[in-house]
């Protein structure tokens, strides 16, 4: 039972570009401590949904309430890591620490920089240029930036793009820890359907319409994956390694 | 060589050059990182339209240059933010429009063509005391704003949407940045010229970026390269009787080539 005010309250949300309908009548609520994966085929509207939640796009119809308010006012309660985070311009003139500092711009949380970089295991890389890091290291720096302002919600768009398998496993362990130990609400887009089922508590399947599932373990069967992505699917079982 | 500083006009030229080098290189670092390298060229041509209109109407060319450059900067930013035009596409539209308008006014002008052409190449050696004060005062305000919002501009150059989600007022700051650049460019065209100011804005920053160092160091390198280009360019132009604006730009190109070679 949920009695708290939802962080996101989405009602009859639709979005179209020109004549192309991207999302149709999407309804859901996201509560504190939710750990949600968004899956669906490319072009299904996953990234658009996130952009709408962040106020980067305006709905064609319907409404989104963020912390009970209709109009999204940018604040530090929401940390965002975009899809392109790990594919940063290799020549961009910034050290890892320069990037993390952006998360506490004009706030009094400068002391967070070291602790959050320590937590993400990138403090020793603080003077390294961002373009010289591996995909996995860059990903952790980007998450450190998003966490530096002590957000209550962390939204990540395909955070594992350009990241190797070992780093992906460490990444999911980290997300689990942030959600379970620190109570951060997490919403992320992924295609790693086989890996996420044990951790998340809700699954959003987006393909123009949204199918919300509150018991993901039961849903992520081969048949369901086939239906969501429109392909024949075979489930491979992963063994979780401790790191 | 140093006897050149006995002449007041040379001292004024050095001071004006150093102020413009500082303004151009600091603003240029943000411009280049935002893939906005052509904005100084575009705004310089818009400023030239302002000069042409002022010459016809017999008003102050400097202030009309500032006015037209500002107006053009706001149109560019409006097109980019409201109509989602790519930055380079918005710049291309305004560059072509400004150039066409300038040519039409030039063709109608007749008698003032010579005055207008002096703004194409500038004349750093004919900087008056009033020009110097004007550049110093407005340049100080522009520099103070650039440095105050340095971190926000850096964030927006890194990722504008993430900056917006993080609470940075990107719409207002984008307009502020292009306005500052418009004022710097318009103030500079009387000295460096329409055709050359773009080089002083972008080339030192591009050279600095070759060293792949942190943002603050990139900013300092860009500033050092611009100052070195102005000082070197003025000395060489005095020694060999070369056009000063063009010599300054060639010095900055030489530094760029050296930066490329050193960091390849």
C-alpha cells in the first residue's frame, strides 16, 4: 500500500510529433523508493517519456505532476544521466572532477564532491581528462555528477550504452545499493531484460502505450519479451558475481 | 624596437589589442565548445550592416554596430531555441542575410563606401582615446558577466539539456552569452575589422583545446595565445610595415599550427 504523495503522477499523457503519435494515453504513478526499469523497442517512446518527465518536452495532451505540482520546475531533487553520457566528446576540456562539480553548481554541497566520487570509485580519477576514461569509468563519473546534489530521484537513459559487460554488472549492483540502502528512487531505460528482473520492483513496457507491471519477475518470460519487442526471444540465465 | 612605445597611438593600439584579445579569447572558448564558431563572423557582418546604416543616417557607427549585432544575436538564438534550427544553420541564414543587406546598402551608398570598407579590415593604429575608454568600460562589464557565469556556460557547453534539468536557466543564459559576444564583436570591428575578428575569437580557443587540459587551463591557454598573437602581431607589423590586423591573425594561425604539431 502506498500512502505517500507520488513523485510523478502521470494522467492520460499523449505526445505526438506532427502526425506521428509517439505516446498514447499513458497513466502511472511513481513513488519514493520505486526501482523501475523501462523497456521497449527502439522508437517505442521510452526516451520521449523520460524527456516529458524531466520537462524537456511538453505533452500534447494529459498532465504530469511532479511532487504534486503541474509545472515542472527544475530542481536538485532529480538527477539525470542522459544516453549520450558515456559517449562524451573525447576532446572536451574537463577532468572528472570538473564534471562532478557541475552537479553542485552554486549550491552549498561542494563537500559532496569527494564523498560521491569515492562512493562511485572514481576519486582516484579526479584529475584525469574525461575523454581518456573508459566507457564504464565515464558512466560512473556521470552518475557521480547526478548524485552530487543529493537527488531523491535518479533517471538514467540507457546508461549502459558503450559499457562492457563486467562494468554493466557492477553498475546494476550500484543501482541496487543506491535504491535499497540510500532510498533513492530509480527510473532507467534498458534493454538488459535478463539481468534486471531480480532487482527492480516495477517494470514499464513502453511501445506507444504503457504497460505497467508491479511484479516484474512474473512478466519477463520469453513470451513477454517476444511480445514487447516483436521478435522471437530465448532466455539466457545469468549468474550474479560478487565484486 | 621599443622606441615604438614613444608614440601615443602605438600605446593605444597595444592597450586596445590586449583588451580585445582578452575578451575575444575568453568568450571564444565558450563559443568553440558550443560548436558556435561561426557566430563571431555572422555577428561581425551584422555589425557591418549597422555601420552602413549609421553612415547613411549620419549616426555613430559604433553604437549602430552594437545595436545590429545584438539584434542579430537575438534572432540567431530565437531561431535556434524556438524553431530548433541547428546552430550552424541559424548562423548561416543570418550570415547570408547580413552580407546581402550590407552589399545592397553599400551599392546604394556610393560616397561612403570608403568609410565602410575601413570597417572590413579595421584600423588598430587609429584607435582614439574615446574608443579605448569605450572598449575598456563595456569590455569590463562583458568580461565580468562571462566570468560570473563561467560555470553555467561551461555546463551548457558540456550538455545543455542536463544543465537545464539541473536548474540552470539555459534560455536566459543563452541569450546573455550571444549578447555578450555581439557587444564584444561590435566593439572590436573598428579595430580588428569585420573579416578578422572571427579569427581572434576562435583560433586561440581552438589552439588551446589541442592541449586537452582542464577547462580553467584551456581558458588560460586561450587567453595567453590571444595576447601573444596581438603583441607578436603588432611588433611584426611595426617592424615590417605590415597591416596590423592581418599580422595578428597570422600570428594566431602560427600558434595554432604549433599547437597541432606539439599535440598530434
